[in-house]
């Protein structure tokens, strides 16, 4: 799918080519018709309207819930039930009817172009989002009226599953994002109250097997909606629940190594081409960006000496085999991903260079697993572990700067610069240094950041001319 950013840049370049006489008016018109330059403003306006409709639907839903709560004690139970069901059915029916109305203008003839939405469709999507919010209010109020006991996380999980069904049936990104947020919030509340038993057996299975369940729920929906937001939120839910399963289900003496290494390995090794009917890499870049964020946060936290100095050797515990199933399934999938990466590397023509980025990330992941494993199982190495993780953090930052320069990517470049600056400042504050040295470090970092920014922008400006 061709993005609006590419079409906007192409239109600007095409106008420049036409002004310079490189192309004539007829060729510019052909480009305009093929890439539909005339729909760029409409697409931007529709995105703005979509945000307004979603916000308006949320505020309207809160207003309706507040109105019902204000008059709740006055109405009888029959009136309450009729009102709740009528409101839910009416809002969703109206939203579905408006959502089904096609735009007044003709649809795009080019399948590579992003589909445009009419105002009726946007209004219908807003009403459907409002209906999803009313669903949660209905569930909570019905449970209160009929004295059905339950926990808050059970409500959020059931609500999220209901919205997930709406998202799958309508293929709406907004409902998918709302469902992922609700299920994630419900799982977080369940983790905070981990010792209590869940009311329903299916809900207990969902909480205990959330990594596998989140993979089944959100990854297909992300492809169905072609939404990076759903994939990113779903991936975060998978990684967080997987870490909880590792902490609660494995022996901490060697579970720490899996805790550090499995999430980034799972994310970095992900490839859309693994699935048989997917022919484009929609979410590989998103997964690898999340892997880099995880490694950056992990290396930064483990680079503090106090964390290694004050960490006692944990007592061995018996594994929880129910939670261990999550680690086995996703761990096996991770091994499959990296074996596939190895096979692709072996099939690469000899004239092409080896993928050094994946090799470097693999070494960093192995280091993040081996260092705490050696520290907890063989002999404590607080000084060496602190030094090694500082080296890993520095190498990761330098690698991001290198990739940013090679690809002309500002986000990657400045991500590396932020990591190096944060590492230097953290080490200055962590150790007992004088104010004069702190002042010198801050001034040096400020000058370095300004100089690096100016140099990068100059280098970035020269890339198209090369």
C-alpha cells in the first residue's frame, strides 16, 4: 500500500520537475491520476474527522453513562434493562447503517491507493465506537442489577473480548485498538491481584495463558485491519504477559536469562513472510523497533552497579507448568524464527554482504542472557556485569547512530544520541563526582548534541545529491 507521505513528496517533486522542464504537463497529469494527488487533502481531512468522531463518541458515551447514573435509582429494573438494551441496539444499528453507506464520490480505481472514507462512514465508525463503550456500561450495570459478583479485571477482560468480536466482524482499527487496550488493562489488574482466583474457568485460562491468547487475538486482527497500532499494542501485551509468565512460572536462577533474552529475540526474529498468505512485510519494522526499545531499556537498567551489588541469589522454586506452556510455545516459535533467518542467510548470494545488523543484535541478546545467568549460578560478578552492560548499551547506541546515518533516518540517529547522552549523565550522577566534573560533562554533552545535530542535518541534506 502506497502511503500518503510518499504521494505528497512525489507531488512536490513532480511539480518541481514540471517547473524545471524535465516532464511535460501530460506526464504530470498521468502521475496525478495514477497516484491521485487530488485526494491528498481529502485524506488528511478525513483523518482529522476520524479523530474528532472518535473523541466525540468517547465524550458522548461518558455523557450517556453519567446521565444514566444520575437517574439510576429513580427507574425500575424493567425500565433500566429496556433502556440499556435499546440504547445499545439503537447506537450500533445507526452506526452500522451509516458505516455501510459508500462515499458519494467514486471509489479509487487503483488498488494500491489507500481507501478514502466519507463523512457518513466516519460518523458510523464513531457511533460504533460509542456502542462499544455502551457495551461495557451495560455489562457493569446488568451485573449490578442482577447481583452478579465479579472483579474489575474480569469485567474489563469480558468487555474487551466483546469489543474484539465487533472488531473482527467489522474490520475496524478503532475497535481493535480499544479491544487491545481493554484486555491489556484487564490483564494488568489481574496481575496486581494475582493471588486471587478468577471467577470463571474460561477467564482463568485466559489470564494464565495470556501470551498465547494475545497472539491469537491480536496478530490476525492486525493483518485483517492492516493496522500497525493494533500490532504494536498486541505485541506489547504479548511481551508483558510473557515476562509475567517467566517470573511466576520459572526458577529465577535461570529464568532471569530467559526473561532478558526471549522477548527481544521473539520481536527481532519476527517476519511477516512466516505466514503463508502474507506477501508483504507490514509489521517487521514495528516488531524490530520494539525489540530495540526493549534492549535499550534493559541495558540501561542493568548498567547500574547498585542493581548487581545488592542482588541476592534467589532461592530455587518449583516451576509452574501452566505458565510454563507460554514460555515453551513462544520460545519454540522464537527458535523457528531464528532458524529461518539462518536459512535465509545461507541462501543469500555470495556477492551480497552478511546481515551484520541481525548478527550484532543476536550477540547482544546472547550477552543479555549469559551475563545474569553466570552471575546467579556460578559466581557473582557485579563489577564485570556492570561494565559489560555499559558496553552493550554503548554498542547499541553506536549501532543506532550508524544505521541512522546509513539510512538517513532521524529517529534512529537521535535514538542513539539520546542513549549515549543518557548513559553518560547516568554514570556521572551514579558515582560520587564533584560538581565541577558534572558541569563539564553537561557542557560537553550539550556541545556534542548540537554538533551532532548540525552535522547530521548537513549529511542528510547531501544524501539525495549522491
